[in-house]
C-alpha cells in the first residue's frame, strides 16, 4: 500500500486529490493547521479515511514531524495563501506561506524522507503579463501580484532541489481550475453562489471587478489526476496543465445567469473594490507536453463546469434556507 502526504488537504484540490488517492488504495495522510473553528467542509465525507497530522506550513519542525510520522512515498504540497486579491493587503504572509514554506516542505522531505516523490502546486499566475500565448513550460515568467511572485519562488526552489539534491521533485503549472468546492471569494464560485441566491430571492445584485479578463478554466477533479500522473513517471519534470480554451468573466456571467433563465446585465454592478492593482489580462495554456508524456486528458468542459457549479449552489442554498426556516418555526 502506497502512502501519500498532502498539505492543503482541506482546500479544493486537496479534497479531490485525497479522494483520488483513496480510490487507488493509498494510505492518505493530511496536514492541517490549528484553526479556532475547524473547517472540514470539503473533506467531511472522507474525514475518517484520512490520517490527520497537525502542522503549519510556516513551522519546519511540524513538517519534519509530519514526514516522519507518515513516511510517505509521495508528498503533494498544495497548501498556500491562494487568493490573488488577498496578496496585496497581505504580501508578507503570502510570501511566508506561499513562497518560503515550499522550502520548509522540501527541507522536511530532504531531512526525513529524501527518496519521497514531491509535487509542488505551481500556477499560471507566474506568467502574469502576457509575453506569449499560448503559454508553455518554456514561456518566461512575469508575475503581476505578490501571490504570483511567491509562486515563482516556489517553482524555482523546487527545480533547484531537484537539481541540487537529486530529489524526485515536480512542479505542475496549473491554470485556473474550479468546482463546487471552490472557495467563495474566487470569481467562478462567487458567481455560481450569487446566481443561486438571486434565483431564490435571497440576493438582489452581484458586485464584480474586471469583466474583461480572460482565463483558461478547467475542472479541479480533472486536474488532480495530472498531479498524480506526474509522480508516476520515470523522471521528475514540470508540466503545464490547462484546457487550451479561454473565456472572459463576462462569458462566465452570461452562462451562469442564463442557466437559471436570468440576464446578468440586470444584476451585475461594477465595484472598484474588486478591481486589482495590477491585472493578469489573459491566461491561455498549451498542455501538449502533459498530453503526450502523461497521457492526461480533461473530461469536463467550461459550460458543463459552470452549470455544475450553479446546480450545486442551488441545491446547497435551498438546503440552508430550509434549515434556517425550520429553526425560525
Ligand atoms: P485552497 O485555497 O482551496 O486551499 C489552500 C489550502 O492550504 C487549505 O487547505 C488551507 O488550509 C491550506 N493552508 C493555507 N495556509 C496554511 C498554513 N499556514 N499551514 C497549513 N496549511 C495551510 O487552494 P486550492 O485547493 O484551490 O489550490 C491548491 C494549491 O494549488 C495552492 O497552492 C494554490 O495556490 C495552487 N493553485 C491553484 C489553482 C486553482 O485554480 N485552484 C491553480 C494553480 C495553482 P485551511 O483550510 O486551514 O485554510
Ligand atoms: P485568479 O482567480 O486570480 O485567476 O487566481 P480569481 O477567480 O480570483 O480571479 C479570476 C479573474 O476574475 C476577475 N474578477 C474577479 N475575481 C474575483 N475573485 N472577484 C470578483 O469580483 C472579480 N471580478 C472580476 C479577476 O480580476 C481575475 O482576472 C486563481 C487562484 O486559484 C490562484 O491560486 C491560482 O494560482 C490561479 O487561479 C491560477
């Protein structure tokens, strides 16, 4: 039985990856940090199948202990301050958690289990300002946010540990991927949640930022398969994972609202507080290398993804409203 250690297991990707590894009969260990109110929403259904370890990405000793206790064959480093907009008001915390903590995790592996295979969650935000499209593993980086800068550090330190210490360390340059488990502040989930609330009469408007930005959006369930595939190869390497299709935030709004028979223009208000100090205008990935070398394929397309998220939020908001109504009665 193989053993895997996942950081960021309570997040969107961590929960899908844990499901995938459990379905492949892995023993799954998850690092979680102490919070005043535990948040297990994404992993509630598999909570008892996971071996829980306590640790914080900024605390090397706790990560060494997590590697010692789990003795993993594979380590998936997914934990991060992952919300780009929060990285301007919190640049130092973002640097500590999203950049330097990658070195913490690499050190923990180097010290406690150097032969373990290591996956780093790199990001298309590293490309930032458009230097070429579509973007490949060879496209230069020009990050546009403290988050993007931190991810560039995490990417290069992973490459450096591979080259310096001969570690099996891979970096997946993943473009945006979404699901009903996406955090509520990210644009796709913010929209699907608002559409559900507006349809059910619980919200009147939706305040948004830049509707013209273009993203390459895929389904998180497809993307975690690529993470696993990277660690099953003969040699460690870096791969772009994307759909190769680009859509605007405006298109996202059109599809989501029209799915419930509404017109987004009747509800959306532009609010400068959601416009970023520096924007990544467009992201479009070319994942030819992953298709050829990993045999990776995506299954869920953009419109299907948006409809899946709106349907899931309609169900969830209805359930919540019913619970609240029964409490009032
Ligand atoms: P989420 O924001 O959903 O999850 C982040 C996870 O990191 C949570 O489990 C969170 O725990 C954990 N975490 C944050 N800070 C710490 C800390 N100090 N110590 C321990 N754990 C911590 O992110 P996603 O699942 O969407 O993304 C996973 C990774 O992939 C991230 O590194 C992200 O930057 C990267 N990425 C994501 C993409 C996407 O489109 N989703 C695209 C490219 C890269 P808690 O629950 O306690 O907050
Ligand atoms: P992103 O995702 O910054 O690409 O990072 P997000 O969904 O936050 O933004 C996507 C685009 O939508 C525009 N936008 C808005 N975004 C939010 N959140 N809220 C709004 O109201 C709004 N209005 C317009 C943004 O300006 C942006 O252009 C995600 C994260 O998961 C990162 O961790 C990951 O590395 C990258 O994807 C790839």
